[in-house]
C-alpha cells in the first residue's frame, strides 16, 4: 500500500485559499487532512464520492460521445451561454473564454449573482484594498459587514484577520466590529456587534460618511437610531473609524445582494476612500468560491471586462443586466448553455432554472449536483486543487498554484473545453 | 530563408546609418550572405523569400524599456474602465483572438499593437513579487513580443531589514533569490521607503528622513539596492522611479538621487515626472528640464526614459501608492489602491491630459525639452510610461515631434498661451535624425537592458527586423504602420497588415546565483508575516511558454 503526505496544499473551497493543508494519500484516496476547517475537511475527505460520469440525456456514454454531443449542440446554436467558472482554474476559465469567443456566446460567472455588484461599484468609484497579510500585520480595527467568516470562511479569522499577531500589531490590540442583520457566530466573537435593520446598510454607511465630512445630521424628532444603531453609537463609531491606524472593512453578500446592491457597496467603498483623508483604511470583499476572483482576472485580461461579456459581434461587449446569466435565462434569450464548475440549478432564481431545463445544457463538473440532474450532456472533469492543477486567486487577488494530490481518470476543464472548441471549429 | 534587398539600414550599434545593404535571415537569426550554392538550393526548394525594401528604412525591432502591460495593476485598470474600451474594439480573426484597446488594452491586443508598430521586445516595468504569477499568466496571452518584468524591491521588508543590518551578502542573496523565484528580469525601485511610510500613514518627501520598521531613509534604501544590483551583475542597472515623483519642485529630489547614484549604473524612469520646478508665487509646476538634462549630460552611468505626456485619455498606475492617492485627490477621479504585504503598494487613477490645460501643457513641453536637451541619444529612450502619460500607440507621433521642428511649433501654438512663459521648448530647433530615432527606440534600450542579441542587426543576432516606408507623407504614419515586421525570422506584419497567425514571444529572465541558505534566513519572518507559505511563493517553470535567460555581467 502506498502512502504519502503532501504539505502546503492549497484548499480551493472558499475564497480564503488557505495554503498550508497537509493531506495524507493512500492508494489514491485521501485518508487524512491536517490544518483543515470543517468545509475543507468534508471536501477533501469526500472528494472522490458522487463523481460524475459522461452522460447524454441520463444515459451513460463514452467520454468521446459526450464531447461529440456537446459539439453538436454548440455548432447549431444561435445564442449560447457559458456560465459558472468560479470553481475552475484560471486555465479552465481561459479555455472557456476562448470557446465563448469562438461560438459567439455570452459568458458570465457566478460573480454576477454574488460579488458582482461590488465590482460594478468599483467601476464607479474605485476601491481601496490590500492583501490579507497587510490586515494581519497592521490592522487595528477590523469591520465585518454582512459577512460571517466563522461559518463561511472558517479559518479567515485565525489566519488573516481577528486572531493572528502581525508585524506591527498583536492580536490583543485588534478591535473587531460586526455589522449584520442577525447575531452570527462571527458577531459573538467580535468586540462589538451592531444589529442592522434589514435593508438599511446604505443609510448607515451614508450617515457615517456625512459625519466624517463634519455634516450636521438633520434627524427627525423622535428618531433615536439609524438602521438599528443608536444615534450616539453612530457618532462614536465615526470617531472610532477616523482614529484607527489602519482599518479594514470586510464585506459580504449581506451588502452586495441586499436592497441597494451596488449602491450599498459604492457607499462602503466611498466611506473607506474618504477615511484615507484621516488615516489608512482598506476594504476587501469576502469572495465565496475558490476562484471566483480569478474569473474577473482572466475575463479582464482577455476581454477587458469582469463578467457579463458577449461575443456575438466577434469582439467582447459588456452589459450587466443584458449579458448576465440570470437575465439571459429569465428572458429566455439563449438557446443552449454550457455550465462550467458551478451549480446554477441550486442558486439561480426559479424562472432561470426552469428555462435552463428547457434548453440543451452541457455541464462540466466533477461532482453530481442539481445542475447535472437537468443536463443534456454531462462531462466529468478533474477537481481543481485535488485532481487537477492550475492557478487560483484568493479574495485579495493573490494568485496561487494548485497541484493535484490525487490522480483522476477525467481530463481537466481546460482540456475538455479546448477539445469542444476545436470540435466546433472543425465541424 | 529571407533576403531583404535595397533597404537603407539604420543600425547604430554597428555604425550603419542609412547604408544600403542586403540582409539575410535564416530561421530565427540574421546570417552572413549564404554561398551561391546554398541560395540556389533554397530557391529550388521554394524556400527563398525576397523583400524589396526600395526607399525604405530597415531597423532592428523596437524595444520598450518601460511599460505597464501585464499583471495586477494593468488588469485592475482594464476592469475599472469599461468606458475606456467601448470605442476601440478588435474582432477575432481565423487565428487571432479578439479584445479591446484604448489606454488599457487586453493582452492579445497589446501584442498586436506593439508588433503592428514594429516593437518586438517590451519590459513590464513593475510587478509585485507576491503577484508575479499573475504577470506570467498574462504574458502567456500576450503574443508576438518578447517580454520580461522588473520586480519591485524598493519597499520590501527583507530588503530594508538586510540594509539596516548592513548585511550586504544577505541582501544580494535575497534579491537574487527574489528574481529567480518570481521569474523577473531585473529590479525596480519605486519611491524607496515612501510607499512603506504611507502604509503607516506618513507622507514621506525627504530623501534623508528615516522611517519604516527599520528606521531607514530613502537614500539608504536606494543606495543599498543600487550597490547590490551592481554586485549581482544584473544585465539591467537599477531601474528607479524617484521619490517625490509628480510634485512641483521635485527636481531637487531628482538631483539628490542622481548625485547618490553617480558612481553606479542606473536607469531613471519617466524622468519627465521628476523634472518639475515650482513657481514661488503661485505654486505652479514649472520646467527644470535644463538642470536635469545638464546633470544627465554630465554623468556617465545614467540613462533615462521620458514618460512623454500624450494629450487625451490615460490610465495612471504605479506602485507609488501615495502618488496615486494624490492624483485621486487632485482629479476627483475614481481610485483603486492595493497595499501588498511586506513588499509594495500600488494605485490606479484614470486621467485626461488636456491640451488647453496649463499644467498639462507644461508637462508635455518638459518631456520634449528633456529629449532635446539631453545631448547623447544613448542616454535617453522613448516611452510614455504607458498608460500613465499616454498609450504606447502614440510613439509614432512623439517621433514626429522629435524629427520635425515645424510640427512641434504647430503643436505648441495649440497649447494654453501661458505655456511658453514656463518653458523654452519653442526656442529649441534641434531635430532628431533617423539614426537618433533608431538609438532612442531600440539600440539604446537594448544596451541599457543588456540584451546583446537585440537592438542591432549583427550576424548571429535575433532576426527582429522592421521595415518602414519613408515614402509616406506623414512621419507619424511611417512609424505607426511599418511595411514589414519580422520577429525571430517570422513575418508578423506583411505589407502593413498583421498576419493571421498567433505567434508567441519569449519570456526574458535572468538567473543570478545565490546561496540557498537565504531561505533559512528569511523563513521565520516569512512564516510570521506573510499570508502564504514560502513553499507556495515561487513561480514554477510551467508558467513560462518559452524562456530566454539573459546572462549576468
């Protein structure tokens, strides 16, 4: 029996990309994972379960038959959609973009239903950011807004934010504040928790900006709080932000996907930007999927745009709301879909999923999920970070290389997508 | 086999100034005229291609010594600015990928446009070590040109630590390791000490003021790096973005920097941004091009590139975080900042340089004054610090401004009327010759980068060749659209059109030697203060499509 221990393994199952896992492999099975959180432990230990096999309309077929079926579907479409990308490598994404260009598709990532509004607001006002090591080394005041790392990014607090000692600061001197609509486990661990009334993030952020500018608040009589935060607390908070040495605001979908969406994030970015007149302050999105950050990078350098890109004129065009997956499916505009390393049937709105069921859908995924259930063609692929190599970007855009710890009988996303692209081109 | 006949060869390194001579190319190199038997054989096999370059100028492929084309900053600029791309789209062809252009073009389009104007080698001027992998990923999608990148070292924790300890050996070993680990070509210093100070909330302007975790002054950091760069014998001297860049009155800092570096080889980049005086009455930026040019004329080991302002849209981006904050404050435009742990900072701010704006007009004039006042063309190279002062696609029109004094006067006439009070550009009648243009756009940068097989057409060198049709009416058009561009012996532009074939260039690396012990020395601090493992830091070889290692001196 062969046994090996692989160190410094990068975990690709959330945007934190912890890179110090130690994985024990016996006979091409993972038997032990060290330095893992709940999420990564589950993902690594059960990586080889529920694997997909090549299928056409539910029937198991050879890989080649499945690829040929995908090619047949795509060569005859008028307006295909390529969607997903957040759990594949940059290399897989680049191949997907090439395919999109080749067949005149719209290509969109899960960003558009996740942190996309944050990127839209970046296009409006910019963004003041930093890598996670800066937070560890410098940040004396850490805000979590609409995010819950203790459950969603379990080792974030320990590695990067609340708990590590840094170059210029010990963890004892770090103050953490959570803004959320409910008392999450992260809130319970923080020094302060502000329970925000649902949908009042924008208001709170704009009031903080106004106070920062020295504006007098014109408060209606009888109103004693803003968005659930007591007035004098708000004043204290504005002072606290101003007096930090190096503040950090982490934000999640509680900000980007609640009422106001990109306006919320614009307000948060503007607040952080304005704070730099007094001190240093940065903001970092808590990206969820392991390489959703990478999808905005690869699309960026190949097309100039981060998501929602259309190639039907032979060159890239960008229009969120027009070329984004939810809208294209909801409006029943596309006539075929290729889903790469994501599970839209589990996450998109009902109408969009219903339409996805009606059109021919090719799904590339290592594991069975709700989307493989409705796929016309299933193409298994390597698991990025476990059986497939490649590049992935952390939530702060630090690129890491992942190397497979297990062997796989299936090719990588990059290989499959390239094969399909060549097939369509030669058809 | 390729034979280029009847052309006038401009190859300053080999003292050819418009000499009519036949050039022979076989595979990817320039060769001696073959024997007549060999020519016959090639002819019979249908392998002899002949280009008639009658009335045309032949030069080595252009070399850009300082540009921002690949990596986290330029990509942030792309994503930040959909408004930049919409009016400039590039459709896919059978074998060429699509993309967008304007000031922050996509990678493929960057390759098309450099090659399309006869540039075959480009140097990405600033990559953060922690994100070096990103630079190389983009290089893989940047066709037609050879490229390398300079790795940022001026605000690096370990650099400052070893300098403060006076441990020159450790500094040398660390820098050599850093270059190899990140796949870099050379060292870049941006606002040494100042970027780290700004992370700590200080606006550091004085070269002698100490700050940071090791209480060092910018002078100490800069000199330590310049010395280590020499000791390592890197092909390219230390590449410096000065302290205080962009601020009125900064020429004094630049003079201090030049004095400090006078005993070393050094390259001062986009020196236009570092040659500003200050009007005592109104604080307005004025030209100190004369003082700076005099100093450069006087020193032997110093080269500069200009960073010429181009009127119109630009996207400023630099590792100089505090500078970008200042530009945001000044313009009110959107601002992206990224502090990179242990290493550097950075920022991106879109700008528009206006022809009728007094300050922009003065900046424009300062760039041209420097070109014209620095006497030796081997010391001054053409750049726009793309896309900071303007896009690289404007080079042909800068060449026209340098070669044609009348055109220059016409342009001055269109500026804010007060510009001439602040500059003496209108009084300079020097015109660059074609040979001098060949120096500032290829031969000079090749020498400064230590690329012996580039920038000249000697036998055995890389067959990177450009053929310009001088018969065109407009000098700008001559240089914007060469008739032929040959890269490594392959035709890339034919009769003014880019070929429909994606041809990769090489990644240029250098590999200085180092003592492996340096990894043990940095291990403890790395583990404590970085957010990734040391074992996951180095860029593996699979990120390079094809490499060329340039030997150290």
